[in-house]
């Protein structure tokens, strides 16, 4: 039985969900799959610095995060030095894990980890093939290492941005960002609409919630139509408490409201909705595309989420709202002109047809088969004579 190691990191839920989704599919296909949080496996202090630091920065000082994102996207010697240090810190733990575990394929779902593994492979620390899953729709420079054997990306658009940066087209596969299998059961178009409401809006803010969610909820409560509002606050109990308090003050008969914290049935809630208001994380974006749920984007973290939003808008799958207070008029407009929602949903359906977990598993199989075949080859023997040396003697 072939063995696959999947390395992820806990900066947001998307990288871990992609890793777990891959494990689910690979296990079903008969592989022995193990998932590791790369930073937790190597250094507790490093893990806290990166994962907690990321969470604090994107939530509390997004402008600083945007600046750092852009700097690392155009790495100078200083940024390269940071990752050389990161590689040295992780090397004593990751390389022994790989050598003792004997995987036939390594998959990474995080750009930091892709960079580190690519660097280690460059220095001949291991020779196992590495497959990088790009979990956003525009490539970041951190993903780009010459020893990565293959990339799986979310769209042809992503592939084009990588080719522009010098990556060989024949190692980039636009098979789609891996998502949980429950999202592949698309019941959105078969749902029964509630007869007494104009439609249903799903309001989310990612696993961390969002400070902007209460403002968005306030705007939705002002929509003139009678609508159903489903709110998912994720792990942000403070946001949930604030929204519940706001609803208690502003409760009205023309809004049917459900407020949740963290839930495990997002797929089901998407099936019940006409549109989703959320920030465009890579996994959320992919899930919405597969479910054909048009997106309204009033807030996002700078950097990769801003780029995801541009990709969605350009593809006619989302509408970006510059000011949260404008959500009121935007939702009113969309429910008065439902053909727009329908067209956006159709655009998402067309995009969803291009993704394939089957092709992803087939690629894994090819990479493993090539590695096993290479291992089976005899070691090259030293030449008994040097033909160049002989030619040199004859010339004299």
C-alpha cells in the first residue's frame, strides 16, 4: 500500500480542510494517508508565532498584514533569509519524519510549508515527489520552488498567473482546490423556496468570524423585502453575542433570522440559500462555486482574499460591495432582479465542471508510480574508464 504524507499549517481553517479533504479521498482510493501540521510537528514556539501571529494580524492590523503579504510576494534577500532560517528550524524534525515514515508522495497545502519542503529537497534532504495544493486563486511567490514536482490549482486563471511567473505549464493542473465530499452533493438547484419570503441570504465570516459581520447583519435587517437571514459566526463567540443582542433589539416580523456559532452543516445551509455574503477565503470560494451559490463580498482580508474577490468578480460569480451599508440596496436590487442571481449561479456551475477530484487522485497515482519506478532502478555504477580522458590523451 502506497503511503502519502500531507503537510498543512493552521493559519486559518482552509489549509487544514483541504488537507482533510484530500486524506478522505486518498483513503477511499486505497492509500495510507497521514496528515501533519508542519509547525506543530517541529517547534511549539514557531507554531504559536506563525499561527497565532497570523490570526492576530489579519483581524487586528490588516494593513500591516497586507504590507507583509506584498513584501513576501516580491522577496528580496531579507525575506529569503527569513525562510532560510525557517527551513533550518524545521529541518531537524521534518526530515527525520520523512525518512523514518518512507512516504511515496508528499502533499502540502500551505505556501510556507511548500517553500520549506522545496528548499529541503533542493539540498537533497529527501527525493520524494512533492505535490503542492494552491489554496487561493492567484499564486503567491512563496509557492514557487523549482523542486516542486507538480501543482494543483483552482482554475485556469491561477495556472496562467503561475506560467507568467516562470512555472512550467506541464506541471500545473487546474483540477480544483480539494473540498469536503459533502459539498459535492449539490442540492442547491433542487431546493424548495419558502413561499412567504423573497429569498434566503447566508451571512458568514470564515472560521474566525469577522468584525464586519454585525454591520452586515444591520444592513440586511434594513432590506425592504421579507427575507430569511442565516448567520454563521464561526468560532467568534463575541461576534455571535453582539449579533444576537442586535437582533433582540431590532426584531421584526418581516425578517426570519437564524443565528449560529460554529456549525458542521455549512453545505446544507448553502443549499437553502439564494446568495452568500462572506469573505472570499480559498476554500469558502471553492465550496460556493461547487454549490453554485452567488457571492456578495463586502469585506475581505487584504492579500490573497482580495485577489480571490477579483477573480470571482471578473468571472461573473460575485459582486463586490465597497461599503457595507450598501448591502441593503444591493440585496433589494438582486431580489427584484433574480435573473442576475440565476446568471451568476450558471457562471459558477460552468466553472465547477472544470474541477475533478478523480483527476487529482490520478495525478497522485502517476507521481507515486514514477517515484517507485525510479527507486527500483539500479544505482548508477562508476565508469571503468573516462572516455573524455582517453580522448585527451589521444589528442596529445
